[in-house]
């Protein structure tokens, strides 16, 4: 066998000859070369930041800035050599190479064609959806859903498109930009379409399992789907996130924390895993450790606003109120209309004795018909104001409506004094069949 040469969009690359175009050598640094090799191995397939970090910096943790800098040092010579924008960024997730790659054995003259995952215009829609969903604002999520819906129309046989649509719906309901019943219907539809194409498609199994458990209250059924997803692909981080969520709902908090840690061993920069890990430690009652993990997570992922919320709640419970309010405001600054983050700010303000500001914030959340502020988190603010009846009613409503954050009601450290009543609500929910829609 001779030297293997990969040809793509007018360029050629081989281990011996390096990157060339029109017979001219293009200089790349060692890490840029490694990154190019990763992308050429799987054209059109998203290479996660965790995978990039593990290969380029195997002996130490790599920051997002390091990965972004390496991507720049590869993009620039490609662009300077007259190449189009070949490398697409999926915000917060990773990189992929656009176009078709030919692998040629120069001696045997055998050509193997590796087709990209999707056509370039569909990849553009994918990239748009990731970037918009990544800012976690109401408008961003809604536009992301529109972008991926357009991709689904162009490529209806691609299960990955449908599962991403389901994941975006899950992200919207978690933040409070979509009501649980509507989210459950959308996820059932989108994930069902993906599984209709590929019955063991891991992302679809994972998000469907989460929706069944967190939104429908069918925890055992949801966990069974998530166990299947993790068995098919143990390295898929989002399946770990969804399963940890349901393990906590099933009173298996220690298992949920262990599952998070196993996921982080494979994907140490995964924002959702970092956030959920710190949250579950908080729910286990270890406030100082939760704060430490949240702080360390923010060093890895400064864009993980949910980690500020964990820090805020921990500070509030420890009586460090000004720091609690400041941490919550840092989270809100990234997405000022985010109902989840605003409810945590309301709780911090209430604990700090700032009742007037708390009431104003709660009124703002309740009066906006387009938002769905998590009732359990509103309940925490009510309880901090001394309004026990209103707190219990909010918690009961969240359980009844299938709010995903209700999965944590029994372990949320803000509700220690209410756990007997919450246990009663849980038994009532088990006795009544939750409506399908």
C-alpha cells in the first residue's frame, strides 16, 4: 500500500506531504495538523470539544479558548489559500468538516469516497440551530427550533435532525420557554420520527426516555429507555445527563452523581454534565462541595450560567446573601428573560430580606403568559418569604403539570422543612394517571 492522501475541496493532505493546494505546501502547526486529521477522519460528523481536547492535550485539561485558538490556526491557512469556510462550529459542542473527502492510495489508485453526513445547506441549518440554542434565550431557542425544522424538511430521513429537534424542545422546557405538555408532545413526535428511521438511535432514545420520566412521570419507563441508550453508546454525554435527572427523581441520588462523574470522565467539558453534577451534589446537601464544583466548572465552561445558580442557592442556604444575589444576577445577565434563572434570583432576594424586589420579580414571571417559570422554583421563593401555603401550592402544581424540575422536589435542599407534604404530593401523583398531553 502506498501513501494515503485525502482530497477535499481543492486541497490534499497526507502524513508525509502535509497540507497542499495546487502543488504548494501550506504550513500548519502540529496541533492544527492533528485537528485537521481528526476532521478528515469523519467528514460531516461533529467532533466534540471533549474529543478534541483528549487527542490534542492528552495529559492536561484544555480550555475552550485553547480549542478555539487551535481551530483558528487551522481555519486561517485554509482561508488564505483560497478555500471556502470548510470548518463549521456547533456552538458549545465542537467542530465538523464540510464537503466530501476522497481517500486515495497513491500506489493502488483505489479511491474510497466518504460522504458527508449532510449536504452543505443542511449543515448550515444545523450550525444555525446549535448556535441559536447555545445562547439559551427565548428568541434563540425558538429560532433554533425553526432552523432545525427546516433541516428536517430538507432531510426527513436523517434521524439526527429529528433527535436534535427533540433536544431543543427539551432545552426550552427546562429553561421555562415551553410548557411541559407541549414539550412532551413535541419530543414524542420528533424522537418517534428518528426512531422510525433508526430504532436504536441513541440521541432519540435518550431524549424520549427523559421526556417520559421527567414530563410524563413514567420514571421506570424513562429509565429503561435511557439504560438502553447508554448501553448502545456509553460515550454519549447527553444520555448521562438525562439519566442522572431521572435517577434523582427515582430516589437514587447517589447513583445519579456517580453516573454524572462517569460521563465527565469521558466528556470533561460537557456543560450540561458539569451543571447537573454540581446541582445533584447540592441536592445531596453538601453545600460547600457543590459550590466548589460549580466554581471549578465555570473555569472550564464560563458560559455555563446554571453553575452560577448552584452557587447562588448554596450561598443562600449558608446565609451569605449578597454573594447569593450577585451569583444569581451573573446567571441572569446571560439571558435576562430566562424564567429558571429569574426564579433563583427571586429566591436569593427573598432570603436576603428584599421582599419588595422578590414580589415584583414573581409578578413579572407570573404575568408573562409566554413563560413557564418552574413552579417548584417559584415555590422556593414563596417559602423564603414565609408563605408556606403558596409554596406548597406551587410545588403541587409543578408535580401535577409535569414540570421537569419537579423531579427534584423531594431532594431540593430549599424544601427540607416541607418534605413530608411533598412526599404526600408524590404519592398522590402515583395514584393518579398523569394526562398524556
